């Protein structure tokens, strides 16, 4: 059992290092200032929760993740979302989006590729669809797409599942991809490609 004490951010960061089926229990350390989306366990309820786990009274939730690949190298998986855009949020990201057999050159403030578990987080604020926490579906959302005389963005959001992939080819320097707003900022140079797909290793969470 992996016990994570902190908040949702602590859990998201920890989850990036979990590569097996070891179950996780999150304990919210600061209930007044932490959302506790992934945890209803506190210091007061911790002992009782452990007893229930040992007696098999709590079912594990299976939370599906995404994995990104750049130049054949896999990055850390995400449980909420990947952000792909410029390092500076006020700069315009330029890229070619490939998804579901379609390709489109876009300019925007970046894109999000989100899991079911992450659909109520940043994804929701960006206009994504709310999905069940354990859903195997995932989605992409283009943030603040540029629309002008020369560029008319048509592919703004969509649902994916199974073996679907989404890929982005950078058309500007200083673009990044980062997992869960907690991982390393991986630099994408001009013409570099990143692919995102469902990760075969979910997180098993006591909740």
C-alpha cells in the first residue's frame, strides 16, 4: 500500500512514479485549504479506513492514465491532463494537430489532453466534457483558439478511447509538454512531434 499524505497535487506528482498495481490511499492533510478530490480520508478517519481496507470493505477504483511519447521516449504518465503549449502562457502556440484521421494547423494558447479522472479539473474550466472518474475515454480541448482571415480553427475538442492517439507537431520554438501541471516541462523544438495515448497501467485508488 502506498499512503500519500498531502493534497491532490502531492498525489498527482506521486502517481507519476507508480508503474505497478500497488494500491494507493490518499490522506488529505489540510482539509480547510485542500480540495481532496482524490481523498475522503483525513487524520481523524485514517485508522478506520485502514481497518476497512484490511477487512476488504472498500473497493478499489481503477483510474486510467495517459502516456506521452517524444522521439520514441516515453514521458511520465499523467492522471489528470497533459498541457501542450508555450512556456509563457501569453505567447501563441503554433502547431499541427493530428487526431482521428484529421490534421489542422492551429494557433492557440495551447491544448489539453485529459483523462476521465481529470475531466473535472483544468479540463472542465477549459470547456471539456465531464466524464465519470473511472472512464477509459479521454478528450482533447484546444484553449482559446485563434480565428482570423488566414486561420479558421475547426478542430476544437473531441473524445477518444481505446487505441486512439493524438499527436502534435510543434511549429514554433519554446513549446512544452507537462503532466498534471506537476511534472517536468519537456521542451518541444520546432518540428518535434509528441504523441499521447492511453497508458496501459492505471492507478488503483482506495476512495
